[in-house]
């Protein structure tokens, strides 16, 4: 009888101990999950921010900024701003993880090659291979140059730039010329070229035009596409 009571008491002890262990493990697991979740934060969007702005934003979340080299050229993002980030915005990560970013180096700037006299397609390929952007392809009809060749460019050769505009000669139409689209072209160069073909060109009073280099054609008369003759007057308005 005494043995039975002892076994019963031992069973109760083991049962209580097991219950306590299970309760401890349950609370331990729950506390661990709460602790882990309390360290989890969504990664903010950093694209377009300066280094100081991105660093301050990450510091507030317990994260750190890691700048990767080299900076990447991009015509749409100002130099020094965040261009790419890893992890992406919205991804959940844990403190104190670092977020990698690549900064923009701004538009690619290189030396502009000499393009006058080259075929349009060849000029386009050379510019593309050099990382330069063709901002405008204006046209003129002239018998003085082979059709399909570049007869003017802006900026001139050996200039450091990321963008180039070219003037291409097309076949001369019967009865006259087709007025080229000169918007965005250097006004003085365009005027000299047209005058050399016998046209009467007037560069009228310039107007302020934010974001456009001085001397750039912003308006023209006649507009591009109209047929003109050497006796017709041409008016160009340039930026100041």
C-alpha cells in the first residue's frame, strides 16, 4: 500500500515537472518569436535620395547604409543620388542589416567624335558605341553633299558631352529644298550653313529658356518640312 502511494506521488511529481517544462518551452518559443519579429523591418525606398537622406532614413530603422562602387552613369538620375538598392523596397529584413546602394554618376560624358562627312548610319553607330545619346537628327536637302551624310553636328568634335545633335543631308527635291527641323541645333552654325547654300537667314532676338544652352534654336520660320527656295527668308530664334 505504501509502495502504491509512493508510485502515485512520483507520477504526480513527474506530471507537474513535465507541465512546467512544457510551459517553459512554450513561453521560450513565444518570446523568441516576439524578439525575432521585433527586429524585422521593411526596407524603405532609397532611389533618388542623397547619401545623407538615405543614411538617416536607415538609421531610424536600425539599418545601415553600404555604398557599392563604382557609381553608374544614368542620364535620368542626378549624380550622387541612389540609383539602385539591395534589398528592394518593401522587403522585410532584420536589424542591424546593411542595405547596399549604387549611386548615379549622372549622364555619361565622353569626347564627341568628328562625324561630318560620315554616313548617317555609321555616325549613329559610332555615337552609340561611345555611350553618347543622339538628341536630334535634323535634315536638309542639298546637292553640295552626298545624300545620307552628316554635314553638321553639335557640339563640335573633341567636346566633352553626353549628347549630340546631327544635321543630315537628304536628296535634293525637285523645285527647291525642304526646310530642316533646326529646333535644338546651335543657331549660329545652322545659320551659317543655310547662308552658305544661298538662303537669307535672320537670327532674331533671343529669349531666356531655362535648361537650354545659350544660342540653341528654340523657334524657326518656316517650320521643318516646308519647301523653301534660296530667295525665301528664314528666321531663327535662339535661347539666351
